[in-house]
C-alpha cells in the first residue's frame, strides 16, 4: 500500500478507536481461510498504527479480541494468538522507533504464555 492520506479536517482527534471486525467475512468473500482474513487484519492494524504515529494522534485503541472470541474454533483462536505474538515480535523495533506504547486491556491472564509475554515485553 502507499502512503496513508492524511485526513483534511482539523484538528485531528487525540484518540481514535477501531473495532477490528469482519476479517473472517472478508476472507470468506474471497474464498480464503478465515485466518487469511485475520492476517490481512494484522497488516491493517500495522498501517493504522503507523498512520496515527505519523499524524500525531496521541492515543489509539484497537479492539482486536473480545471475550466472545474465545468461543471460536480452537484452531482459529490458536491462529489468532500466533498472529498476535508474531506481530509483536516482528514489529517491536518499529513500534519502539515510532514511540508506540502498548497497554493491553481486559483479561490478559487468559492469553497463552507466549503472546502474553510478547505483549508485556513490547
């Protein structure tokens, strides 16, 4: 993708919240496995983080995994946890460079050890 276009309204908000929803439907519409949609969603999250940093938006909330998501098929949940850990591991330097501070919300102790450790570290 190209450079994100800066919105042409001012002032920009100090806080933006995004509900990460519809990745599975996106993949299904394209004849792909649901996890392919979640992987595309992770890339969208990366682009959102970068755009907010570039535009000076101070706070970004990504609602990425709700309590209800634990009831999804086991392989899908495991895939999502794998994506979370891989995203955090691979983007740690970029997030630090862009001054991003992560703060997990909710029942973090329900996360598997690997993704939880990566979230706490990053």
